C-alpha cells in the first residue's frame, strides 16, 4: 500500500500547488493491467493497489480539473524490463504470455514511454481521468492469464 498507493497520493498532494500555479499541469500514474482485470497469480493486494491508483486518477481528475490539471493512469502488461526478465526468460511462461496477448509479444519500454509522453503533450489536453491499458490487447481478449 505504501509503495503503490500512498506514495502516489502523497506526491500528488505535494505537487498540487505547483501544478495549480503553472496554469496547466498533469500527472501520469503508473498502474498495471492487474488493476483493471484479474490476471491470477500477482496477488490481490498488488491488484487492489493498482485499482486504487486508477480510481485516484479519476477522483483527482474531477477535483483538480477546475485548475486545469489533468490526471491519467497508464496500465502496462508485461514489458521487457529487468523486473520482468525472470518471467520472460522462462520459455513456458513467455509462451503463456504471448498466447494471451493478441499482439503476441511483451511490450517494449519505449512503447510505454511514448504513451506517457503523449499524455503530457498539449495534443492530449482533453484527456483526463482515464486508465489507458498498454497491453497488446490482453484486457480486451477475454482470456484469464494463469501463468506457466
């Protein structure tokens, strides 16, 4: 709870006066598809904190919209990072990930960075309170991930 939720909430509260003074600010929370759909083995507390982050983005978007502050949440699936490496290097596990992901592969860090960058640009000035899944289609596939 402290790492995934309280830290995001506290940092947002600290940033609020600066964002308000700027006249147009935004926050992008890092969530997970586990906060949107059940993916099985990640654990209920992890999933609950990520779901709470998504709701925090919605609530703050409504509260701070009057100050022209936008808040969104980005929810990745498996991304090729050092944290995911133990899973992605296991052939059986990788096959399970790919079979449930319509694009058939894990994501790249640059793909997540591009989404976060877009949400910070003026081109996204009318997007707030959203949870955007960057998951290769996993959350629309309807298949529950059971791991390897």
